[in-house]
């Protein structure tokens, strides 16, 4: 569904992506793991067009999207969330999600009809928020929401674009452990056709929710495989899991 | 329209009977309010800070002036053509403007404004330069002459303000208006939910230029004069002050700001005109300190408190 060919990116002398070749089939839950600074967020930025790669190509459902602007990639079916909340602080969750729905439906250019005329879009936004249990706060200003609710809204915004591939950058970053489990349960409950790639540092969560794992270190993909394969991989144990095991 | 709004617009008719000797001022207020409303669309709703918005006002003013000088003095046609001309200028410049934010944006709008003002100054064969455009004669509006008391002028300005206000009101309550608020709140998130922010910004910038151009044309037609002042930095700065004073992003902010500012300036002018900007400065400091959301923001906070 989503694939890349020889993706490369460096910041000055720092190599953050080196010959990245991905192949994510439809409907699989991927975890992307790797130490801090490994280049995970950078990879998402490259895939979604926030950063331009120095070299390489990106394909979504067989179509090359490397030259598309970020919003065009979203319309093609590639959505993402942000490691650090990137929300509309002064808008309500309902308004925020409605923007995405209206944009997807091609109504966002409409400046002559009032919002209530777009009942279906508002209803859809409400339904999406209800699914993520945000309906009770959908009329509050986003900045007043609890942090965990804001993390959920991050996901709601991405889902409102009806993606085929969803990239989640540490969806549970900063969320207490019990809430984190709830959040990942919500992610696990998403449509089975959706391809999901999530970045996560908590190995319990990774091994519980990922069907496959990609390990990134120093801008390279070190290993890719099922949780069992990755756990047994000697290089991974040495470079990454081993370190964590020692720290624990 | 809510009762309070209806009452407000009904009250705008009061000058005809209560202060008939101030209709010329009332007309200026309506024109400035329209200009501030156009700035509100880009600044208050889309977050584009401009220090050169007079470029579009002045472009509309000169277009209307040149048209009437060359015997196309019918005001409604002139108004529409001037608004379109300003809109075209807005559309062209928007391609540059929307790529920038923050300080760069302020410098850019300031630069474009100064550029146009200086161009108009140099092209004296066309604009009359520092002497202003000579020979502007506005034909009667639908049979009504522009009288000395300003009755026609105020009726005309008020009608255009009201119509374009309704348009602005539509815009901000539409999906497009919601998308603009999204851009203002978080420009970085918009592309990530599939929104072509730059296209939205170009569109609202063009619409705002049309409205500013209409305001400029109204000034030309109701006063039968055009001078370089319509393009000046002072005019850009004044309208910004007016909007901040009234409350940006509140639809009525520009109108309320224009009323307060213009009436106050008129009162001061009869006393100590040279101190006007001293008081403006003081007012600005006071607004920023005590009413960060403008007069309307302060009023709505008062109104909400008892709940
Ligand atoms: N715009 C930039 N300019 C220069 N260096 C950058 C930029 N963005 C990221 N980096 C650097 O690139 C490296 C990879 O950063 P990235 O954010 O992709 O890491 P990450 O794997 O997401 O880490 P974390 O787990 O901490 O989120 C880091 O060393 C970071 O400092
Ligand atoms: Mg990261």
C-alpha cells in the first residue's frame, strides 16, 4: 500500500535517512521503533511531504506521490498525527474535525453557504469524535481539553481525512500508562483495511499491538519482521533492545 | 440576524435625523468601517498581518477617480470596476504574500504599500502626483446628486457597507470561513488534514482587496477628490489601529473601531489636531494593556461574566 525506494535525507552532515526501502501491505499494523534521534519522525515527514528527500521515491497504492504537495498526499490517502500536539487551540474539536471532513468532501471552497447547510459533514465529524469518546467535549475550546483528549483529537483529525495509510507519531507520548493502553485499544479497533504505522517507545505496547516491527537506527532500517523475529534478531538486541533491557 | 444586530443597523440610520450636519463624517466612518472589515477578513480570520492594506484601498480610489475623470462617472459602474481592479491587484500580489508569515509578512506588505504609493507619486501624468487627481466628477447616483450635506454620500456608503458586511458575514460562517480560522489557529496542521492553505489564503486576500477597493472607490466618489493619502502608510496604520481597537476577528470590530476612532479624531481636530497621534498612541497602549481583544472583546467578556 505504501512503499519507498532508496529514500535519503541528510541535515548537513547528519544522515537521518539512508536508503530507506519500505513496503507496507494493506491492513497491517506496523510499529516503527528506534532510539531517540534515529530518524523516525523525519521518516514520517519525508513520507507526508513536510520534508523533501535528497533522493528516492514514495509510492501510495502503486502511484508515485513523491512530487505531490503534503495536502495532495493526504487527499491521496496518507494521513499522519504529530508527536507534539499540532491542533487548532482556539477551535472546538467539532470545528477542527469538520474542517478536515469538509475539505475531503470538496466543500471547503464554499464561502456562500452557512455551515448548518452541511449537516452531513458535521454529523460525520460528531460520529468520529463519539467513536473516540470525545463527544462530551466536542464544543469546548481545544486548548481546554485534557492532554489525553488532545492526543485522541490528533487521531480524530487524521481519521477525518479517511486515510488508507495512517502514520501515528508516538500517539501516546506523554500519556500516563493506563490511558495509553486505552488509546492503543482505540487504534487497534480501527478498520482492518487501514494500514497503520505507529512510532512507540514502550516495548510492551509495541509487542502487544504491532503485527510487524520496523527497527530504525541512525537513519537506517536495521530490521523488519514479526515481533518474534525482531525480538530474536541479534543486531536489534545489541543495538536497541539490549540497551533497554539493561536500563530496565 | 439577531435583534442586537438589527438594532445596530437601524441605529446607523439615526445620523440622517439626529445629526444631519455630520453626514459627511458619517459617510467617512462607513467607508473606513468597510476598509477595516476587509482587513478583518485577512487579519482577524486568516491571520495575515498587513501594514500595507491601503494599497488596495488606494488602487480602488484611483481607479474610480480615473474613470470619472474620463467621463465614466456613473458611480455604481465605477464602484464595481474599481473593486474588480483592486481585486486583480490583490490576486496578483497574494501569490507572494501568502508564502510569508510573521515579520517577513509585515515587511512585505509594508514594502508593497510603499512601492505603490511611490509609483503613484511618480506617475503624476496619470495620478496628478502630490497635487492629487484633478477633474473628478461623480455623476448622480440613480438620479440623486451628491449633495453638500452628504445625504446621498452617507446613504450610498452605508448601503455598500451593509451589503458587503452581509457578504463578509456569509464568508465567516461558511466552510471556507472555518478553514480560514483553521489556518489562523494552526497553519502547520492544515496541509496535514488535506487543506490547501495557500489557495485559501489567496482567495481571502483577493476578496479583502475587492472590499478595500470598493471602500476606496466610495471615498473618491463621495468626496470627488483623490490624493496620495489614500495610498499612504498612515492609512494602512490607521486601519490596523481601528481594527485592533474595535476587536479583530469579531466581524463588528472594524465597524465599532471606525466609529470610535473617526468620531474621536473629528472631536480632537477641532481642539488640538497636532496632538492626535499622541492620543492614538495612548489609546493603543491602553487597549493592549486593558482590552487585548479590543472594545468588542472587552464588552463580550463583561457580558459573559454574570453567567
Ligand atoms: N529540521 C532539522 N534540521 C536539522 N536536524 C534535524 C531536523 N529535524 C530533525 N533533526 C535531527 O535529525 C535527527 C532525527 O530526528 P527525528 O526527530 O527524526 O528523530 P526521532 O527518531 O523521531 O526521535 P524521537 O524518538 O526523539 O522522537 C535528530 O538528531 C534531530 O536532531
Ligand atoms: Mg520523533
